[in-house]
């Protein structure tokens, strides 16, 4: 009896996982594209499961995403408004290429991605000087390393 209910619960759980997985993977599409485009998918085979790799708060106010964007998210939204129908990866590239500092913490958005800090949160900023970071960024390939990889 106990075994049966355990199996039943297991089947329900498996069903929920099967039903939920495509939704969970489909929703953060922009997150996945961003991680690959800025190289944050490197070095951790389980990066897609890590909430530290391009978290929703890179663009959204809420840790769960959804409506409500931080200054960097608003930059991307402005990019989409300027180029209706553009691919996300192209909009992201153009926003980063503009060398703007969405959250006004003195570090351009591209350098924040390079340092893996949040370009939309002024409280979260690189621990190196901007000049040091800029030199490392250029040595690593500059904006070329953030070219769209989306097919
Ligand atoms: Ca920041």
C-alpha cells in the first residue's frame, strides 16, 4: 500500500517534470541567448541550471523575471522599439556596442558582462578599475567576442 502510493506520487512528479520542463526551458530564451553570446556558458556544464549565470535580474526587477525592468532591461526594450522585429542577439549586441552605462555605476554595460557583474544594478559593480577592465576586455577580443551567435 505504502509502495503503491509512493509509486503514484513518483508518476505524478514525473508527469509534472515532463509537462513543466519545456515551459521552464522555453521561457528564459533571452537568458540562454545572452549567456552564450557573452560567454557566460563557458566553464560550467550545468550553467543552464545555475541561477547565477545571467540571472533574471540582469534585466528584470524581479528574481523571477516578468514585467518590471531595471535600467539595462529598459535599454534592451528601447533597442527593440528602435528596431521592431530585430533578433534579440542583434539588439543585445547593438546595446553593448553603444558603450552605455545603463545603471550609471561608471562601468559600461559590456564591461559589466565581461566582469560578470549586473549592468542593471548600480550596487553590483566590478572590483577592478574601469581602465584595467577595459584593457582586459580589449585583450580578450573586445566587442568581437560578443558578436551574435544565434542561428
Ligand atoms: Ca552594475
